[in-house]
């Protein structure tokens, strides 16, 4: 089965590590492009990730730029689709900039690594702010939990990588020119943020912008009940298994969620080298 890919440009955002008094504790991450991917073939559609909410980019001074035409609803409409057409959504991971559109899909199954949930048992305190449980807690009954590598449909499979966060997975798509990897945020490393910024910065970060980045007791309770029901609390998270450089060796082409690129591109040729990443670990969302 041969698939093609639409790259759906979802807008850009800038993140600042600013205190409530206005000082920047780290250099900001400016104008980060963000994409959603839609794989299509004669046999169907598979969406990979669902983008971010431009009204909810955490931190003082952080902001997003998303044109109306860059919202997920409008991007689908531009392809002649409605959310009801989408039956399978693969989540590379559950960070806030990938989950905002999950609520749009009334019939979809969400394919997520079980480790993406186990990760909630061992988050560093600042890592709570990387998630918006309100995006997906109402959808828990449609989560398809994956342990490791799995074929989702013929020609599309996921590979658990870990790395960017526990339970991160990449999507390997068979195209006419070879295997294309939709690699999410695999090369980007957040692990230094907790030690780079003081704990009171993160306390303030949670509270700013209407406390959207804080978890309520009710949300934790609901999540724990889901994890208990699915026996996710009985085993630890998997360790890192696949590096970005190792992934690159096996693929004709790699697309990252935050690659700069054209708004919509139909990938017909898969033999070009990826133009970003370079195998290094960088810090980006
Ligand atoms: Zn991201």
C-alpha cells in the first residue's frame, strides 16, 4: 500500500521564559512553525497529531500566530474533508502543541503509546505544564493504547522512540519512494529545562494565563482511574529506544512537526535529505 502526505501548516508560536516581573531567564524560542500531517491513499485517511490552540501558549509573553485558514478545521475543509471523515488519529505524543484538535473528531480512534500515559507517573514538576489534559480527558474511551511498535493500517506503522518524552512515537509511512517518517518532536530535548529554571518560575508559569497550565485534582483523579483500569500503573515507562540519528538511517525522508516548510505539500519523491535536525539534539517544543 502506497501513501501520500499532506503537510498542514497550523501556524507558529513563540515561547518566552519570562518571570512575572518581565525578565527573561532563558532565550525565547521564536516563531516556531507547527504542522499536522494527513496521510492518504485509495484505502483511507490517517491524521498524525492535531495541532495547538493559539489562545493557549503557556508562559508570560508567549504567543501564537495562526491565520483562520491555518486552523485544523479550515485545513481539512481546504482538502474537501470534514472531521467526521477521520477515523484514525495517531498521536506522536500528548504535549499541548499536538493535542488541541483531538476534540474535533467525533468518530476517531486515537493511537497513543501506553508509555505516554505511564509517563504521568514520573513527571518532573515542570513537565505538568507541557500537557493540557482538558484536550483529551473527555476522549479516554477512544484511546487505543500501543505497547511498542505496531501496524496501524497496511503501509502505516508506529515505532516507539521515547526521547523527546516517554511514550513518544514516530509514524512510518510507505510511499512510492520509500519509507517516510513523521517524526514528531524526536530530536528536541527538554530534559535540561527543569534544572535550568528555578522551581518558583514554574509555580508562576502554572498560574499565569488563567491557570490553563495547571492540573486540577479532578483531572488527576480521572487520569489515574483510566490508568488503573488499563493496568498502566503496574509497569514503569520504557526507556529510550530509538535515537533520531538511528531513525534517519532507515528512512528515505523525515518530516518533523516543527520543520519550516511549505504550507501544503504532496510528497511524491522521498529521496531528498531532511533539511533540518542534522541529527543533533536541539531544544524546541
Ligand atoms: Zn511539539
